[in-house]
């Protein structure tokens, strides 16, 4: 895989990693698209090997968890979305998929997914380390640099979504 293709794939993978139930997961439909198989084929392979996927590797979303994900797609095409609830795979579940789906593409994509999860962990760890250092400095120089510390904290916060919500709000 070329470096440009790998970079595009990495960006695509990172967009597919969601936070559900406090865990970083990827949905079955996103994984199927990355692996180049239909979602039903991926789910069949998982069901045939269900012992390989305990609850900490994979879980099925509830209707409440799935509703916001479906509502993000404003124009639904007929037959595009499954009537079944999606599976969410943790990092370990994605790794286990490589033993179930054995194509060359599955192997390559799996490697890139593992790299994306590692990068996410590194980013989160560096963010936590930066917050600790900032706290230490703030204690040391408390009142003199209060404005500077507050500005840095604002920069560290995740960006607010600039998307406008479309449709009815409850």
C-alpha cells in the first residue's frame, strides 16, 4: 500500500472510531466498507465464530444508541440501512476480526486500524500529560499567569461542533 493511500485510509479509519459506552469502537458497517465486504457477510462471519467475540470485544448497540447515528444521515436510501442493530467492535474485537476475515485486504486494513487505535491512545496520553504539566505550572506561578493558563486550557478543549442541527429537536 502506497504512503498516500495509507494516509487516506488512516484518516478514514480515524473518522470511523466512535466513543460508545465509554469505549472506542468501530461499527460493523464501517468495518465492512473498509474490508470491502457487505455488512451482512461480516456479521455472518462473526456469528459463525461468536465464541471469539466476548462482550468486551463486541456488543450490539441498543435502539437508543443507534438512533443518533442513523439520524446523522439525512437522506436515507431505500435498503441502505439495516433493520438490525449494528455491532460495535472494540480494538480487541477488530483484532479478532482478522482471524475471521482472511483476505489480503482484510489483513492490510486491520494493520492500519490497529495503528489508528495506537495513535489515538498516544494522543490521549500526551493530552493528559500536558494537562498535568499545566496544573503543576499553575500551582507554581498561580496568580501571575492566570490569564495565560486560562487561554491554554481553552485551547486544549475539544473544538465545538460547528454543524447546525437539522430537523426537529426534542
